[in-house]
C-alpha cells in the first residue's frame, strides 16, 4: 500500500490533475461514468 497523499502535496500529479478536469467536465453529463473513469485513472499508482 503506497502512501500517495504525501507526495501529492509536494507536486500535483499530472494524471490526477487531468482526471479532475475530466471528472469536472463529465459530472454534468454522467456522474457515474466520471467517477468510474477517475477511479480508473487514479488507481494506476
């Protein structure tokens, strides 16, 4: 189990930033899809 939140404060992860942007876009249309995609993108660590 990695501790991710510690390095996240030092520098933002570009993948996670992208995921947040995509989720923000999709949240209006399809909240479920957005949450699944975000979980998929951020679980690769």
